[in-house]
């Protein structure tokens, strides 16, 4: 997955997390990890926070199927497997 698609996925994930109010700190942590990744290309934090976001969004989708798109979940999973 190229960096442009990763950025788009991370931004969509941040937007969805904030809109649904699933976690108070995860959006800020994910944003920080993305900016850190852009600066130093170390994906450890980005992978960890993306996995946490994927788990939260998957749980929400199980309860409210229309709240989270499957494409977002698939793209978020690709971010975690890109490394």
C-alpha cells in the first residue's frame, strides 16, 4: 500500500473514530503515529494504533452494520499488513 492511500485511510479512520466517539484518546494517538511515520518511516506505532482502531470499528460494525463501511475496515487492515 502506498503512502498516499495509507494517509487517506488514516484520515478516514480518524474522522470515523471522532464522529462515533469510540475512544477519547485513540484519534490523537493515531494522528501522532501517522505524523511520526511520515517523519521517520518507523511503522511500529502506526501498526499498533491501526490495529486498535480496526478492533473498535469492527465491534461497532457488529452492533451497527451501517455505521462503519467494510471498505474502511479492509483498507485499515491493509495498513497494518503493509509492513
